[in-house]
C-alpha cells in the first residue's frame, strides 16, 4: 500500500502470466464460422484465435458471430472466419502486468487480449473478467486491511455479550463490548 496525500492507493504489479487463461482455442483461416462456433462451444470459451500458417492474425468472438452472421441472417457454414474476424490482432506480451493489459483494453476498446511470448506465439488469453477477478481479490484484501487497521470508535448501545446498555461500546472481534466485558477479557 502506498499513501498519497489523503488517499490510500493499493498498488500491485501482477504479471499476466499469473492470471492468463492458458486454455486457448485456435482455428485456421480457412475455417467456417460454424466450425469456429463448434470449437468455442466445445472448449467453453467466448473467442477463437485465427491462425494463418500457425501465425495469429485475428480473433472471432461470440459478438462477431452474433452481429456479423446471425443478425444478417447468414448461414454460418458458408461464411469463413476471415470474413468476420477482427484484425489486426491486438496482443500483449506475457511479461506485462494486469495494469498494462487493462490500459491496452481501454485504448483499443477490446475485452480480450491474446498473450504472446518472445517468439510471437500465442500462449494464453486474458479477458476483462480475468482482470476484474484480480481486482476483486485485491479489493477484498484491502477491505480486510482497512478493517484490521481502522481507528477504534466508541459507540453507545447494547453490549453484544452481556446485553447491558453502555455509552462506551468498542468493537472486539466484530462484537461490540462494554467496558466490563472488555475488562473480563483483559481488553482495554
């Protein structure tokens, strides 16, 4: 955690290698949309990377199929993936961080980023959902840290242990305790 002025900013540099999905679906450029959709369904993924001679050149997503084929009432078995794929393929290096990937997604207005190694080979993919999962974990951790380190407050109310009214209740292990109960537990 880094304190900047009056705000606390939680900094992490999580490498994409740690959050990327290695379950990658690829298909050749000559394939039909029907074949791509079958592969996506089989692998339970929302996109397929299009390869030309084993080189990644584009991506077809569920949205591409819905908007560019189904909405136009085209027959998926007669449309080729190279007719609907998004190209050029926006990729990110495996040594980049979650923050780098998020900035690229915003800049290029994409929800999926194929991850490449030093030889330009696709080795995984990261999605907005993957980044949000990391973010949610970090937020949960931050909330736990805040809870642990929050300033102690005194409140009026009923003691959570003896049920007596008090103007001096303090939270102890998520229970509001009066001075007498805190004293019994040797807590001041």
